[in-house]
C-alpha cells in the first residue's frame, strides 16, 4: 500500500476530480463570505451543528459516555473503600464517624442503590437534552421536509405517469 502512495498518478484528470470533490465535501461555514472551512480548534461539534444534527448528537453521546464512565468509576471506588471505613478487628478507623461492622451490609446496599439511581438520573438527563437538541434543530434550522413541490398544468388526457 505504501508503494502505491509513492507512485505517480496514472489518471491525473481523475486525481483532479477527487481533490475537487474532497474540497466540496468538507463542511463550510456558509454564514461567512467566501464559505471558509470551519476552524479546527474553535468549532465545538457538541454545541454547533456543522453538518446536520447527527454529528452533534453523536459527539454529545461520546461526551456523555465519558462522563458516565467517570461517575461510575468514582462511585465504585467509594464502594470499594466502604469496608475500610468500618470498625474492624484491629480497632477503630481514624475517622470521626466510623461505620460499625454490623451496618456494613446496609451501607453497601445503600451505596448500590445510590449508584443505580444516580446513573439513571444522568441517563434521563442526557436523553432529555438530546430530545431538546433535536426539537431545537427541527424548529430553527431549515429542512427539506418544510418545503413542498407543487406541479401544475399537466394535460387532462394523461392517465399514467408515463404520459405525464
């Protein structure tokens, strides 16, 4: 594959068309004169719709997954440290309020419930934000579904689509 990249172009006309298509296919900022490309460093694809709502929703989903992984990691770390915060055989843990060994099961159950409830709240919040983003896009951005084509003046004698 590397050897093909170093060889000369066999069809320069096709190469010119490919490069022209590549320039046309990249997203442009049509609100500015000259339609420049979007700035690589300044464009937040989680907040700005550069080529429709799908990339916006995708990058928001990726950010949500990262946030959810960090929250679950931190909460699981707290659950891992719960037994160390209890009174053991070696005496009391040097904390102001140590958890008695008999209440450790209840604390672990409460921790698991809190973990699931917090994750569900985060997921529901993300779902409502995604829904709000789609609704905003549908209401504010122009879409083809907002336009209709009206054709008039067909011959009265036309009975099939082929005659039209």
